[in-house]
């Protein structure tokens, strides 16, 4: 699959604002993220390893194997510091419409999306 570079928005958004902008975008689109029943620590060690592998391989194809960015922006603790984990989980589950960022709902559930969001923020992806 080839992704057209022109679909990529390159507008210089201020880093501090992007998360609220994204969240507002979801609300405006009528798809406000609501992840009410997010269990903490409900991902066991074996599934955690699988999710880490998924992030490195599948997310890594766009965000870089070391998550330092590529087609998608870096997913490193310092770049995600200002982001709410729930907003990140919603992005992971539903993607960002109009961009190459795909939805992952169906492959991972909400608890797992929260696990990935936290692990990215904490830099604990194996
Ligand atoms: C086909 C390429 C592609 C894949 C695969 C992909 N992403 Fe993305 N992702 C993107 C792009 C491009 C953006 C930026 C979209 C935009 O212009 O706002 C993005 C944005 C994001 C964002 C919001 C932060 C940001 O950089 O704007 C998060 C969080 C994210 N991706 C996580 C993931 C995770 C976790 C996975 C794997 C489960 C994943 N992505 C897989 C392309 C991809």
C-alpha cells in the first residue's frame, strides 16, 4: 500500500496545542472519545509482550521502529508528555480521519489501547 504524501498535513501546529486540537476535532466530528470502563493493569505480561511487538512492528512502520517518527510523528515520552492517555487511546482505537493514521479497534480493545497509550507515555514499550 502506498500512502500519498499530499495527504499528510504539514501545518506547523504548536506542540502544546495539538492534543486539545485533536480532542476538539473528535468532538466536532461527533465521535467524542468516551472510554468509561478503563481498567488499570488489566493487561497481563504475555499480552503486554504481544502489544509491545505490535507497536514496534505495526505502529513502527509509520512511526519508526524506535518510535522516533517517520510518516507519523514520534511516539516518545517527551513528545507525548502533554497528551492525555485517554485521548491517545481514542486516537489509537479510531485513528485520525483524513490522515494515514488508521483505526486499531478490532485488533485491540479499549483496555489494551490504554495500556499502549500509557506505555508510550512512560517509554516502557519493550
Ligand atoms: C499507516 C501509517 C500509520 C500507522 C500504521 C500508525 N500510525 Fe499513528 N499516525 C500516523 C500519522 C500519519 C499520524 C499523524 C496524523 C496527523 O496528521 O495528525 C499518526 C498519529 C498518531 C498519534 C497521534 C500523535 C501524532 O503523532 O499526531 C498517535 C498517538 C498514534 N498515531 C499512535 C499510533 C499507534 C499506537 C499505532 C499502532 C497501533 C499507530 N499509530 C499506527 C500514521 C500511522
